[in-house]
């Protein structure tokens, strides 16, 4: 039996909101953040939640303070990271206490999880649609790749990426698994493949 609830969590950037899905006897916890302009109901986040719960892994879907406040444009990265680490600290001392924590998210949320892996004590990072190459702007100098954010993670990483993602395709590397599925950045085209990839990786990571 899974219980569901939500609550606001105080952060230095204002209140965040955690949507909690807790099995009766969770073996671990998966904490996921949303994309820059989206929310926690994105199809890939919903699919990852269902996959984890079927394995008795608790899930917390986290809304950043700017989304709770009704804004669509995210603040600079340091402010996102500060709010995220505050939420993880609260959950680790509360509903998810004593559980191995896997962090991650979709697009921008995946980047936040990568940058804060050490600070949150994460044992693994799940990246859904990691935005590897920033979108080019007409007449502007191309911005650098975000690959260093992935490469800086010292725990196992899973990247689930659409074959036609306009933000690019990360390469697999030691400690980093890349699952290529049909579709683009939205990851809507092949949900079964996403669930299989996420489930297999979680099972190996957590020895379930």
C-alpha cells in the first residue's frame, strides 16, 4: 500500500513543495526535480515514479520555489541548487530518513541533481532528457556544453535520452549509462523503453 501526500518545505529561496509517494516498507528513495518551465506531472517523471514504486522505492517529486510561486522562468543555477539541497536535507531528516537516496530529474532538474550530488549524499543520479548542448541563439556566441556537469558526478549516473533530442546525446562513460530511446526531449514516444531502462538501472544500483 502506497501513501501519497504533499507538503511545503522551507528553503532559502522560499517554499518548495514535495509530492511524496511512500510504500509501506521502502528500500530506498528516489527524489526527482522538474524541467525549467514544466512541472512534476511531466510524462517521464510520472513513468519513473511508477517504475520506482513497483520496486518498493519511495518517490518524492519536488517543485522548486519559483514554480510554487507561480513563475515559469527559473532563477540562476546557484539558487536552484540551494533550494534543492535544503529540500533534500529536510526529506532525509524526515519521511526519507535512513533510506539510500537516488536523486535526479528531468532536463534542468537533472542538471541540479548532478551539481549537488555530493551535498545531498546521493548514491546515484537519474537524468531524464539531460540538456547537453544549450540551444543556439541567432548571432550569439555558442554556449559551452554541459558535459562537465555529468562528468563531475562521482556516483553512478543513468541518462535516458531521446534519439532526436535537439539538446544532444551524451556518450556513455565509466559510471555513466546512457539509454537511447525513440523520440525527442519530451521522452513521450517510448515510455515502455524508459521504464525498462530505469528499472534495470535502479535494480542494479540498489541491489534489489
